[in-house]
């Protein structure tokens, strides 16, 4: 496919959300397309009256255009470098890029003005994950920009886009290095805790960076306490709890790979022994069958719904999970409960946990409302980006 830019005109009065800087244009707003309407094409967008509005990547489907600039630009190597450098500068100002074994998100899609692109940094390796064809087609320019931003701070750039792109486009594609040294994994340090991150086999880009601040908050509740970390994955909450002085930590996940990883990270931090036990089990079944109680429980399930059509079932699943979790919290204990389903908003999640508390017959008080950290910013014009929500509950 050539690099020709297509021109798109919107229907009358369908430009209002673009003028308010929302980064999505839906297919129903399009009046005409001048040029080949192929997935991944760069598009210039105009109003019905001919006013320039924005530039973005075109894709067939409900969300037809994801905007990467509200100014007319040339999306060349310099453009990508400046966008990536701007994202880096923001993270540097909030103190995330100083340590050698750093781990942070450099690009968070719409939150950084680059819809469809995720870039995570793990020590000296940068992991790129494209969620749109247009971003994947720009990967060479993105890699070049990253090399300019980081210089000798990094030794490799890895593309992990196979499972985040449309299946027909990704057929036959493999994840692999874009540039430099091809490592399988590395050790990162987060708030004094060490973790092994494997971006080739791990979930997402290798580690759940979005819970960094919430893991740090957990510390204050764990000294001398018995803790349950449900959906533990690599054991982030488990390691923080042990480092904070928990007397006993149980980590549960349905994946054998996850329980192996949590055991490895617990040992990496010097806590291997009788005060940690991992369980490979279905979390809901584990909670229902467990007779012992805990001072602190963390419920951090995967997204139960990624589309609005599945939202009702997701809410019921969150309710069942939290009913069982609340039953196992000791009187005067704490429950940290989360949802990363974008289609379940803050109020719906709050209402769901309220319903769970009523059915579990537990009185609770909200101590904290939680969200994603600063390297996962939310574009104020794109509230849909506020996907992670959580509550810290004092359970009576």
C-alpha cells in the first residue's frame, strides 16, 4: 500500500465532537471519502463546509478514525519523534525515568494523543504494542523515534502487537524485535520491589504497570496481617504485602504460569518460605471453598467485559466475586477490589460493590477510590480512557 493520504468529509453538524477534541470519529459521521478507503490509511478530516479538523488513521468499523493530530502535519519520522519526546518529557517531570531498572508506560494511547499505541519501558527494553493497523504500519517510524528519545538508555525495541490487532490482519504475523538486542526478559525495580518481566510470554506487554500506585498504597494495611491476593498473575500485590511485613500471604490464580511467576518473584525479593503459599485454582471456587478468613484481600480480576453487550454479565460476575470476597474478610479488615473493564464506569462499579455488601451482609466504609497512575494519563476530552477503578473498603 502506498502512503497516499485520503480526504474525509463529515456530515453536517457531525464535527462538534472533533472541535471539542474527542479523538474518535464514528463511521456514521462520515459523508464522503476521497481516495482508497483502506485500513490504516492516514486521513485528513474536514467539516461539511470544508474546514480542516484533524488527521488520523482510518479503519473500517464503528470507530472509523482515531485522531493523532488536530493540526495539519506530515506524519514522518520527525512527527513521531516529537510526539514520543513529549510523552517522555512528561514522565521525566513526574520522576518515572530516573532509575536504571525503571519500568513505566511511555505512551498510553488516547491519553498521550496517540490512539491505538501502547509503549512500555522495562529497564533497557522498550515494548511496543499497536492496537490499530495504522499504528502498526507506522512501527518503523515509531522505532526510529524511540531510538532518538532514549539513545543509549535502551538496548532493544520489541514489537508485541500480534494479539492486539485485528485477527485477519495479524494472521501469520509474529511478535519480535524491531531494533537492537532481543532479550526474553529482564529485572525491573518498582518502589524497591524487584520483578522479572517477560514481554514475550507475559500478559499485556509483560507486567501490569497500571497498579503501581495501588500496590504502594497496599503496604500501609499489611504489617502483621494475613493477606489474600486473588488473580495474582506475577504477584505484584503479594510481594508488596510481604515487604510491608505481612505474616502470611496466599496468592491465587487459575494459571499455572502465573503461580510459577509469583513464586519466582517472591523468591527474588527474599521472601521464599512458610509465609507465602500460591494456589492454582479458579478464584471464585477458591473463595467459596475457603473456611479461613483474612485481614486483607485483593480482588484484581481481568476485564469481565470489553463491549457494552457484555456489560450486564460482567456486573453480575463482579457482584458474585465481591460477595464471596467480603465473606472472607475479618471484622476490621480491608478489601481492595478493582475493575479494569472500560465499559463498567465508576458509578456502576460502586453500585455493584454496594449490592455485593448488602447481599454479603457486611457493613463497609470506603477508605479510598483508586484509579490508574500518572503514566496512564486520561485525556480530559476522552473520559473513556479512565478504565481502571478500585475501592479500598474497611469491612466491619
